[in-house]
C-alpha cells in the first residue's frame, strides 16, 4: 500500500473549545492548519451545561475576544438567555453569563471553521504523535524530542512543524453510571484509545481525572409552576467588543430554580455505596468546585437543600439540563432522587447523568507558553492540561495556538502575566502549581482583579492581539480612539467644577445628596453613591455625547481611582520579581542553602523567573530569599570576570 504523506504547518488534535480557538488562531496567522476531530458533527460540542461565561469565566471570554478569538462572537449569535452576574457587588466581579443553544453554537462554530482560509477539518482519530530525538542545540533548551507530525488511524501521516493537543476528555475515556460502565467519550461519542501510549513513549507523564454531568429531562414532563422563573437581562450586553448590541436584542428563554430536600438526600445516602466514586471504581480525581450531588450531600451534611437550576438545551429540543445535580449513581437511584425535587415529581430522563474519567497531563511539564517542556513543537490546551470548563479550554487554546505560530515564525512568544489578564492567572497556575484536581478559574485566584475587570479586557489585551496579528488595523484604531475619549472625559470631569449656588443646591437636595459648602468638581460628585455619570447631565452643560462603553470606563476610573492606584503599585512590586530571570541551565543542587523540598519542586517546574518560583507549592519565602542571594552572587561573579 502506498504511504500517504501530507505537509502542513500545524496539526490540532481535537475540535472542542480549545481546538477551535487554537486552529483558528494559527490559520488566521497564515499557517496551513488541519484540525482533527473524532466527529465533525460535534465541533465545539457542549457535553456538560450549554452555557458560556459566568463568574470569572466571563472575564476569560472577554479576554479571548480582545485577543482576536471566536468564543465571544459565537455565543452572541447563539444565546438563549443572557445575564450579568454579581451586579450587587463591585465591577471587578461582574461576570456575563449566557445560556447557549447547544446545537446552534456547535453549528455556528463549525461554519466559521469551514470558511476559514488555511484551515481544514479532518474527521479522524490521531493514533500517534511523530517525533525524533532533539538536536544537541535543542537539548540545551531542555528538549528531549522534537515534533515532526502526526499519524491517523488509517495510516496517513501529516508532517507538521507544531502539534497542539486539545484532546479534552477523550483519551482512554470511560463513562460511569452506577455499575454500568461504557468505554466511550462524552455523550456516547467515540473515545481516543491509542494516542495516550504514543504520548507516554515521547516521555510525557499522564494521570487520570474525572468530571461529570447531570441528567437531561424531557421538558414536557416537568412542572414549572413549582419552580421560580429566572429571566434574562434587558437590554442584552454582548460578549464580543465587536458585536453591535442593537443586533442581538431578542426575546429570551427562561430558566428555572428549584431545590433538593431531605428526601433527596436520604435516597442518596441510602445508595451511596452504589456510586462508583464511593465504591472505588473511579480512579480519576474530580473537580472540587463542581461536585456531584452525592459529594454535596456527603461533604455538607448540615445543608438542608441545594440549588437546582433547570435550563434549556436549545430551541431544537425539549431537553432540559438539571444544573447542580451531576451524578454517577445508578439510573434507578437517579430517577428516584430527581423525582423528590419540586417540579420533577413526574420527570422522564432522556439522558442519564454520568461521570467520565480520562487521561490528562501530570503537572510540572508545561512551559509558560503551554508547550510540553520535553518535546519541542508540542503544545497543549484545555482539559488535557488538567483544567475544566469551556472558557478555560478556549483561553488556553488561543494562547497555545498563538505561541505555536510564534515558534514557527521564530518570533517572541505571547506572554500574559498575572497582572495583565485572567488568562495569565490561568496559565501561570497550570504551569507553577501542582493542581491535584481539575482546575477551575475563579475571581479569587486573581490577586489584581480590580484591574482585570471584564469591562476593560479590550483596553488590557487588544494591543497584544494586534501585535501578534489577530486584530486588524481598523479594530485597533477604534480601541485607541476609545482610550483617548476615556482619558479626555476623565480629565474634563476633574477640571469642571460647580459652585454652591441655589440651583446646584436644589439639584443636590432633589437627588438626596448633602449640599455643597464650596465649589466641587463633577468627578467628586460622581464618587457619591447617589450619583452616576448620567444623573449629572442636568448640571454638566459642556458634555458631549459618548458611547456607553466609554461612559462605563469613565465612571469606574473616577469612582475607584484610589483603589486602582493602590493595586497598580502592587503590580509594580510584582513586576520586579517577574523581571528577575533565572538562568535556563541553573543547577538547583548548587544552591546549598535551599531546603530539599524546595530544590525538588524548583527542579521539577523549572521557573523562568523569581516571581514564578515564589508561586510554586513547597517553595516558601525563605527559599526565595536564598535563591535571590545565590543569583546575585552569580551576577557579581560574572561582572568581576568582565
């Protein structure tokens, strides 16, 4: 049989949310890219809750959009309901969340991929990554092997300069519902059973993680009158900075809220021995912050009830997603359990809940650019890296895709640090921390979250997207004009004052605000809780009409100026540690005063700077001080020689 070989630039393995962003980034940067998927009909599939965004995850979607990614645009086209979360709190934790039309989201993303120049979709199982021994020069950078391509199950070889692993939950996956075990990917799709062995052969260490999903119910069997109706926001705020808000205002579909009760919990406790999690059948470790209902009942025995959101899967189906009740209990227990919940007394299960376990990457093997340290040209993203969530996957996919392209072009890698974006926090945590469970993004993980708001993601990151080539000149110029308008309006409001005359005093009284004793700037008035930018229009005769997004930034900049300045000073200190580089060839055994644990952890993770070293588990402040002193001594010695 004649061997078939094709030459390409980039091979992306997997067409989930990570794979789509990675492939689009590479193709848009001009590289010949092939994206391999087990099912071309399930591109950007949502096997779990069909929603995009949510607390902290909404920040990631906005950042993906700012850099030139697709997720924000796609959900703007396919949402069923849109809601801004945490509006009772400050702007740092406001997060947009959209319930998606599951099938439409997948179809819309597939259409984008199909019509993207330089990008080919290939339905095939990648059975091997192809690599060769690294050159002597490459070995100096820590590589053992170098990627040369991939081989699919049919035997066709694709010679590639870089490969991006976006395998999700498909590697040697199996689904568990009680005693019933199915060796398949999510939702019964075909698993990838061959690639893991090839990765291990290349020197990559793997482990088992697990996640789960609730049952899907026939919507006609649900009594919504016993539930609280949850409405979307009006007007709808788009995810993408490029979406015209006027084009996405539409009638939204409702979601519903109900609760478990003591009867629900009693059924779970009586059958806990039949859960594969507690019976020891499941090997993988599950996500701490997205527990199954049996985990909730066992770990929080004092809770009398747990929230259950009943959410639509799409306009094409009556299926409803039972958010908050993921499970791996047997189907008979599931039915009994679900039917104790108000509104679900007569429910019919269309798809049973299940747990899924799969192979993924052991920690300590990723570079800050999401390249596997040992294998040059092999990048990875998403759940393979030990994370969970569509948004986390998409963010990593975009980041890995850009950096795979930069490696081919021999250009500097894209770097986003913890002070610049949630993507930076996500990547840094995956690179420096020994995560023992699937990693989930949370606002509490971002120490500079007042600066890393979802509303200013374009201001923070669009320039980086422009510099790598994913944001065009027109969109970048619009950003520059926006920033200029914000700066000018903030300055004008600080300089424009109103006196304590009768008209102004009456205005203050009418708005329930204390009267003025002296002339006051409009900026100072905006800082009062009873005022906002719009409410001052009556006494601000010089203002010009500005876009809503500019006004939003003006208000936040003025109201939180002191807090923002304080956090900017903290970032300056952070940057100093990030600039203290650690030589690639450092031998930590030579740093004699380092504790053994610190030496082992530093050797495993090989941080590139002092900042990263300080965030590695098992490395304490004293170890960091020892390392700094050692590096200073090396630098002094080098200077003396010169």
